[in-house]
C-alpha cells in the first residue's frame, strides 16, 4: 500500500535575509526539522525570492547534484569551471558538484526580483568531475508530463548522477493523468507551483509538497488550472 506525506506551504521553514526570502521544504541552514531532513535522495527544495541586483556570493559545493529552475526573472551564474551563464524562466540548470566547485549567482535585473527553485539531490556516484549544463524547457505542452531531468544524457532534459526523473505538468482544470514510476524503490515528491491538484484523492494546494512511495503509479487530477513539478528519486541510496 502506498505511503504518503503532505507538507503544506505554511509548515515550511522560512528565512528572510532582506535581499533573499527563502522557504525550505526540508531542513536547511538555520531551519532544522528532524522529521524533514530529506525525501529519499531529494535533500533540498528551496523556494527562493532574490531582490533585484542581489545574489549569492561565491561558495563551494561537492558531491551533490544541484538543480535550479527559475520561475520568474533570471540569475547570472559564474563558477570555477569557467562557466558564465544566465538562466531565466523557462530554463533548467544542473551542476554536478563532484570533487568540488565554487559558484555564485545573482539577479542581474536591478529592479525586478528573481524567483527560482533550488534543488539538491544526493548522487549515486561520488567524486566525479564537476560539470554544468542548462537547457530550455518545453513550456507549450499542456496536459502531459514533460520530462526535464533523467539519469540518461541522451534522454529528454538535463541529466544527473542519480536514478531520478523530473517532470513538469501544466494541466487544465479537470485533467487527469496517471504517473508511472520508472524504477522499483523510487518515490515521488510533487511540488505545486500554481493552482490545486489531487493526488490519489488528496488535495494538494499551491506551494504544498506531497510525497508518495511504496507504489508503482499514482493519479494526478487538476482541481484548477495547475502547474507542478514531479521529482522522482530513489528512497534508498
């Protein structure tokens, strides 16, 4: 029988640094909840709001798969691999930190804020050579699951060192689709960006997170026009 957990938006950790407002679905920095350390291999899901002209100074990462999905505005990225890039709404960025990488991110627009999801996934291979990639996401397809990340470099979306699959859904109200997990032992954490959905009958609202595992599939129905991210990850790693 499927196991589930619901994390409503108002139960997330919150940090307000003035230039940065961040909501944490899992323990991060000054927010610690022993019951919400991670969901399987999904370690961090931060919902970040960066003031115009501000950003994160250079800082290190290692042995983590780091995914950024801008929701509004853009971020300027620089790293120790020599990468200088701008990621904007409608794109996805991935960085395999591996043996170690330094990077910085800031909002190049002095006036308007940038909003993005910062996601960390534990890798299945340690001390790899660091790498960076970004692609444009298909933003036109509706009422289908659009794959934006997988373990396979030749598959749709970016790829990471983990048996994980991310899909974005943009559903019209009353649309119902069944999501089939790719691998035995995987679970899925669904984060609602806009609107409201039902997952196997459970209501999940805007900015809520819902985890489901010990199942092969589950059904998503859009209660309203809705946009959501499905993060399928191994529950044991």
